[in-house]
C-alpha cells in the first residue's frame, strides 16, 4: 500500500478534485491524504482572528462567504441530486460547528477547532465524488487515529495501533481517504501538526502502516535545484538522499515540510515528490541512497537573527560554549547556524520570542551584537569533505555579496551562508548561474 498526499492546490477547485479522483482511481488500494482546498486554511485562520479581536460580525461574514464558496463547489463537483443533498448537509454541519465554536470565544483551542474543518470538508467532497463515480472509497477520520503525546510529538504506537485496526475493519475498500494536518492532542482536544503539516501526516501514516512508498503530490514536478519563486529556469532534481532533502526542507524549500523526513528515513520508506498537473513527470525520489558527489540544490530561509557574543573569557577557556548554549536551552530557542573563533561565537535563531531575555543573560559573558532581517542560504549535496572544490564554487558565486557567517562541516550535506535578506534573490540567482548553468 502507498500513501498519496495531495496538497491544497491539487484539490483547489472542483476540476482539480476530479483530476485527482481520476489519478488515484487507477492506482490500487492506497491511503489518500488530503489538505484543505487552497485558501481555506487561511480563511479559517482569518475567522478565528476576527473572533479573537472580538469582532463576531466580521467572523460571521467571513464564515458565510466561505460557505458560499463551498456551495458553488458542490454544485460543480457533483451531478446527482442525492449526492448534492447529502454533501450539502455534511458541509452545512461543518459550518454550523464553526458557528457553534465561535459562540464560546474564550476557548484556548478555538483556532485549532476552526481550522480543522478545512481538511474535513475537502475529504468529504472527494469521498462523495468518488462514490458518484462508483469507487468504493472509505473515509477514515484522522481524529480516530492521529494523536500527539504530552510533549506534542506524534504518538506513533497509538497512531499505528488505531490506524491498522481501522484498515482491518474496512477490508472491502477500493481506497482509503483521510485528512492531513489535523490530530488530537494527548487530552483528546482537536489539534494540528502546524502549517504545511499534511506532509507530516503522510509520513506518519507511511511509518504506521509500513507503506511501500510515500507520494507527495503538489503543483510542481519535484524538488527543484533552486527556489522557483525567485529564480527562473530551475530544474527538478531526480534523486535526493533523506539527509539532503531534510536540509533543503528545513532551510526553506517549501515543497516539503521538514518534519516529514524522519519517519520515512527511520523506516526506510522512499518519498516521491510528484506533480498533480503533470502526473507522468518522474519527479524527485528521496531515499537512503546517496548518488554522486555534486551540489544538488540551493534553498533560503528567511527571518533569521544573528547573535554575536564576543568575550575575552573565551580565550583558552573550556566550558564557555556550554554556558552560552544553556541560555538558549533555558529559553527553548533552537540554534540554526553556529561559527566560533578564539574570542567569540556567532549563532542564528529563527524566532525572537525570548530574544530580550537571552541577550540580557548573554551580556554576562561580554559584548552582544544583534543582526536582524537576515537570510540563510543553504547549498546542499554530497559535500563530504574529501570531495574537493564545492566550497570554492559556492563562495565564488557569492563574491559580490556581503556574507555575515559561513558554516560547513556540521554534516556532509550542506554549506550555509548568512546574508542580508535584501541580498537573497541576488544570491540565489548567482548560485544557480555558477553551479547549475
Ligand atoms: P502543497 O500545497 O501541495 O503542500 P506547497 O505550496 O507547500 O504545496 O509546496 C509547493 C511549492 O513549493 C511550489 O509551488 C514552489 O513554489 C515551492 N518551492 C519552494 N522551493 C522549492 C523547490 N526547491 N522545489 C520545488 N518547489 C519549491
Ligand atoms: N491546510 C494546512 C495548511 O494550509 C495543512 C497543509 O496543507 O499541509 O497549512
Ligand atoms: Mg505544503
């Protein structure tokens, strides 16, 4: 059995839902994971923001306009009166749930409850359409098996036990459909796996059922060698090692959510990135095989803050870095990049939630300098240190761009450069011209 996950754009209109239905119908008894139709999660977040801002009138207006969009979708998607009626009732119930939820605005989990309806609606639409086409799909509600533990991490033994039980109870299905993104927390409240988390759902399901393959179907033909939103002429990369894909996803390649690599890698389940609009294109295969010593791709991660701690006390001292890292640990702030010298250390973080407190404590060690609005440019490939020339090539490409930090050697798979956000597009284009032209 394969897991096939379709993102928001792939199910973003009645015609796209029909295309996906055709695509999955010929492919056997698989597990289909769907995102909400594109734009829906954003609209649902807007609704909950309006409630939080104490503007119930705006919330109600937004709910009605989204509901109207869906009534148009149902009309266009389904043909029989019976299927339309049934689906209208199901979708109306979801919108009434949202209205009911906003009537108690003080609930801390309000947003989670509201956004969950997006995936519930899209899966019901697909299910209804497949049935109209004579396909016996079975809808498995994600909330019946997808759960996080008390640390907020997916509870894989629970997920595996409950999902496999559901599969056993429904042997007659032509295929199974479920929602990406949504889950229950350890107390049984509706929760989610964060924005873009449907990829994670697919990977967790893959691990839970030991799938033959996890397919991530989206609007582009695989992982490109640079960010197509900023660089023209990018090309798909045919093969990536899990570690290479993890670096790219973590450092900004939006096509893949970074969390989705680990469950697949641990269980050695290949991940394939495919294009719904071009289903025959080969896409990108991600697995545990490392092919060829070369640079595969470049990605960029925005909203980075650099912190430099300069200290005479670091000279010939041991235990200095430990004390610095303990402060970041205390304030639950992850460090992305790090470079050191004899008199100081520079690190980067991607959230400033506790930055003031961190800086206050770091002052104990010496001078602290902050650079905001920075971008990490990550060059990824089989960059094992014996493979010569790659650092020189990347550095050469960036010769006209001021570089604040360089990090290499932490893994065999990446070289990272910290630059000003305003130089990002120029840097990405320069790297493509130098490396992939
Ligand atoms: P989905 O809604 O299917 O999950 P996403 O929008 O999350 O899709 O991811 C697909 C988008 O990722 C593409 O449309 C593309 O603009 C963007 N993207 C960013 N970097 C890359 C890259 N290196 N390769 C391919 N796509 C990328
Ligand atoms: N619908 C959710 C989002 O827009 C989850 C996903 O699409 O992966 O973030
Ligand atoms: Mg995505």
